[in-house]
C-alpha cells in the first residue's frame, strides 16, 4: 500500500491530532485563533514542509553525487490560490537558497533538479483521492 501515515484525534485542543509516520510521533493542530491548542503545524504547513524538505533533500543528493561544494540548502515555501471560478488553482512558491562556491551553470542545474523532487511531481500531477470508510 506504499507509505502509510495514521492521524488520530487527541486531547489538547479541539482540532489537535496525533500523527504517526514510520514510528515518528508528531502533532498536527490549528492555531489558538481557531479555538485549538496550536500544538503543532497545521495540515497546510505539513504539505509546505513536505515540499520544502523533499526539495532540499533532492538537491543535497544531487550536489553530493556531483561532488559540488554546497555547504547549506534552505527552502522557504508558501502557498496561495490563483484565478477565480472554475479556474482556481493552487500555487506553491519555493525560494531556494544554495550556499557554496557554485558557478552559474551549476546553480541553474540545481534549479532544474529542484523540479524533479518526488513531492513536487506528486503535487504537480493530476491527483485522485479515494476515500473508504474503515470497518
């Protein structure tokens, strides 16, 4: 079945969730301004974090494979909606910082590779969500 993440309500705030992913225990929540306890990132923030982390990891793997002197990679990710009516679409904005002694050709190559991160491809693809009621 591929990757499995389990999300379950927990005590805390009215929207607080336990998230279990490969044995890692995390919280998801909404801010106090929405009446919850703000014990963790919101679901939208987790999506942004997934895209940012995947981008950074993909770039690190590429730089290491090439033997390039990249000393640090950081990715700021934001989200907005664009368009109106039936033409509304999601827009993710990534601002990538790559530190290290790279020339312009190497930096351009890194930007091409950023678009090959698996989460980028997943978000960009036509997606189907199947929902089943568990017994």
